[in-house]
C-alpha cells in the first residue's frame, strides 16, 4: 500500500491550485532570484516529486526552461500536472519510486501491522533507488517537497498522533531516511551540470491551531511568536535549534549536513508558509525550507 498512500494524498490535494497561488508565487520568486543570482543557464530542469504540480510555478518554469523532466511515483498526479501546462512538447515524465523501498512494503498492511512487526520490516529495508531512466544533465534540480513523504507511509498508522509512534520505530525510520537521502543527494549531484543548482524544498514544521478551542501544537506557539504571526518567515532560522531540541522537525526533513557540505556549496536558505486546512476556526499548515545548493 506504499504507492496507494501517495495516490490518496495527491487526490486530497488535487484541487489546491487556487488555494496555493500565494505559495506558488513566493516559490516562483525564489526560483527566479536563484536563476538570476547564480547565472543559471535555462536549458534543462528536473523536478522530483512533481505530483499534481499545485505547489510548483508551472508557467514560470515553462517560460524559462527548454526541457522539463518530471518524476513522481503517481502517474495520475503527473497527468494532472501536464493538464496545467501550455507546451507539452517541453515535458518528459518518469514514474520512479524515489525511496527505493516501495516494492519491499507494497504488500504490507501498514495500518493494521503490529508495532514490533513494523519495526522489524523497517529495520530490514534496503533502499534500492533506480534513476537510470533519467538521461542527460540538468541546470536545475528541484526537490519538490517529497523528502518528508518518502517513509511517511511506514508511519501511517500513527497519522492522528505521531507521539504514539514508539521511539524504536522513529529510530528505524530515521535510519532508512538517512540512507535514502544520502543516495538521492549523490545522484542529484551526478545529474547536475557543472555549477548546477539543486533547489531543495521541504516541509520542516507542522503547525496546528484551533481558534475555537484554543488547542494548538507546540510548534505553532514557537512559529507564531518567532514570525510575528507568519509575517516574518525568515525568523524561523532563529528557532530551528529549539525545534530540533524538542524533536519537532518533520521526519525526513532533516538532511545529511556533512554529505551536503562535501557535494555542494550551500548558498542560502528561504522559509515559506504552506497553508493546508484553513477552515473557519482551524489553521493547519507547514513551514517549508528552501535550500539553494550549488554543485561543487
Ligand atoms: C507533498 S507532495 C507535493 C504536492 C504535490 N506536488 C501537489 O501538487 O499536490 C509530494 C509529492 O512527492 C511524491 N512522492 C512521495 N513519495 C515518493 C516516492 N517514493 N517516489 C516518487 N515520488 C514520491 C508524491 O506522490 C507527491 O506527488
């Protein structure tokens, strides 16, 4: 059911095009600034985790780049992406499992499995990622908010309350995530042109607030205070150490710092707010960090 979880999640967000307009515009500014600042040649771009494309400034990217390669595990979502484009001749799509674990857990009932069986399954996973279908080199590779999703189906049974996940499962998940991330960053580096840029975007903090009941999560209190109610998102940098100390960072969104230093120059980092469920009284959304990494 690994792939099924992603298909369901994409179905849930497939109508978010209007809602995420502001988010896409902000992301478009980051992409445009990066291209101008680092003199990126606008030939080839690879978008990993492209999905429905609702979080991606499609028009901007299409107007800049000659060739656009999209990768996702969900074929329907990529079709939704293509339906939003104007010049389909610029696009190639590949259905690839970027975690390399999908086949190994596909037949497991990830909701009804016992905790000990799940821990056992996770510990025995051997990520086997195959990007050989992606040909050529790219000026930009965009990681589009999928790092937090790579092992998410494995903790689906704790979706309502992640605190219920036993520590031994969290530890095993984190080990698999590290292995997957290390492989992906190596491959991204190989697929970049000389001086190419990886725009690594990932949701790092979930915030939740119910205005009626005043119920909020710990992250919400920290984020709202630091950013003056989501106005000054750059201030997130100042609370990241507290987020980490309290274990509030979304699983999969931490990255292998040493490996990144070896492979890339970290140019800069941006923060954005990505709104999800905004009902009359409920605020639920994510803080997204965008790292600009230049191939060494
Ligand atoms: C948070 S979504 C991004 C939102 C999505 N672009 C949209 O517009 O609705 C992350 C994307 O990563 C994809 N993804 C998650 N795990 C993946 C995997 N193992 N291999 C390839 N794609 C994956 C999902 O299918 C989804 O499209």
